[in-house]
C-alpha cells in the first residue's frame, strides 16, 4: 500500500516537472485573454483580477520552463525576469551574456 502511494506521488511529481510549464503557460494565457475579453466587452472590473491571475500563471510557466531548460521560451518573459525581477529569482541568469 505504501509503495503504491509513493509511486503515485512520484508519478505526479514527474508529470508536474515535464508538463507543468506548458500547462501553466497555456492556462495562464487562456485566463489572461478571457479576462481581457470580459473587461473589453462587458466592462466588468472583475475581469482585471482574472487577467492578473492569468498573467501570473503565464509568468510562472515561463519560470518553470527556464528552471528546466535554463532559457526562457519568449522574449517578454526574458525581459521581465532579466530586468524587472531580482537576480535570485532568475534561473537563467548564469547562462545569459549581456
């Protein structure tokens, strides 16, 4: 029983490590676009919160990708982490030549 539980936890961590960045980026992009559409079409200010959460998830997905590959998937994420975030938060800082 314990061995099965440990195998399930290990499989969940492996799944999160391999597909976590992709799922965070796609889910964040979807939420950000949905929030922007809600604000633009209805004027409902709650869409701003949805947009902010989606943007944070998108950035978390890029951070996860950079943690795995030591480079960012998109230039906007590279700019935000390189110039706007503290150095300890950037996993690709040692590989970058500026």
